[in-house]
């Protein structure tokens, strides 16, 4: 009798445990479909190693929304990793999936909100918001809580916050990582579209020969908004007059350019 009771209790415990685990998984995961080829990374950053490329049509389970930029997912081989949250790459088929901080905002404190209107409308709003501050004085490490002065990344952050409802990371390197996480970047500024962010390396002189031909490993030190027609809207020094518009071609801006792309999902 004692043996039968023990066996019954054990079976009940195992059944309960398995049932609880399955229910927890069902709550945590949601189905999703890969829309376009995306890197399946081992950690939630663009410098991480990858398992390879998840191809369009593949199914994954979204286990967690780490922040605005990364989903933690499980592929059909059972591997767990990270992919971009951009709708360019993945379409969530279910309503599950949870945020690690309960709000869907980035753990780093930067958040990204869906923009409204067509892409061209949002771009125009971003550019208009930026141009509103033409002549605003430059200040390195300016206060992000007001618009009396800007440094380069504070300015782009404010333009996107007002024009698109997106709060970008507060520094140029963080903004560069964010744009990379969305994909579609280019190292040729001629391929940029109005409203794209442009990222630059340190100033080394006015001649092209002063800059390396391969800039992929260069530290990002400046950011601005591409206006089209070879123009950039940005701010970079007190002596330059604050927020201003400059030409790119044949200038050190062209030689310093590392990459650019859209910050809009």
C-alpha cells in the first residue's frame, strides 16, 4: 500500500510539473515568420557571433522581447538566439511574447515608438523638426532635457523625437548601432535617402588621402541627417554657428563618412 501511494504521488508530481512547464512555454512564446533574411545572433548585439541566416518563410518562436531592437527566439532546430524586431525581417503571427522590463522599452533607457503616416510624411516631419533648430548653438554633451543647445547626437535625437515619435539612443555610437540593427545600411552616401542618418569617423584633415579606404572599424564620432541633393543637416562646433546645412561632396564629410541608413522601422 505504501509503495502504491508513493508511486501515485510521484506520478502526480511529474504530471503537474510537465503540465506547468508546457503552460509556461505557451504563455512566453508566440509564433513568428521570417519575412526577409536576418542574422540569427547568439547575443543581442550586432557584434555577436551568429548561427547563420534565418531565411524568408522560416518559422520561429518569440520567447521574449529583450528591448525595442531585439527578440529572443527559438528556431525549428531548437536553437535559442536573437534577431532584429524590425518588421522588415520578422512578422509576429501570435500575440504572445513579453518584454524584459514590462514596457517594451530598451534597457538602455532609449525607446522607439511606432511612427505614424507614410514613410515620406514621417521623413518630412523629421527634416522639418530639424530645420526648426537652424542656428541653435552647439554644446558638447548638451543637456538632453532642453533644446537651448545641441551636440550632434542630441540634435538628431530631438529631430526624430519630434518628427517621428522615436527616441533614439543619446550618443552617436548608440544611434549607429540602432540603425545597423534595422539593416539596409550603405557605405556610399550617394545611395542614401532623405531622412537617413549619416555616421562619420574622426576628422583627420581636408584631403581624401588623410583617411583610410576601409573605414569599417573606425570609431563613430559624428552623426547628421541626410537631406538629399548632397546636403547634410547637423551641428558640430561652436565656431561653425550651431545647427546648419553643409554640402558633402568633395569635403571632409565625404571622406569621413563611414555608413548611413534609416532609423525608421
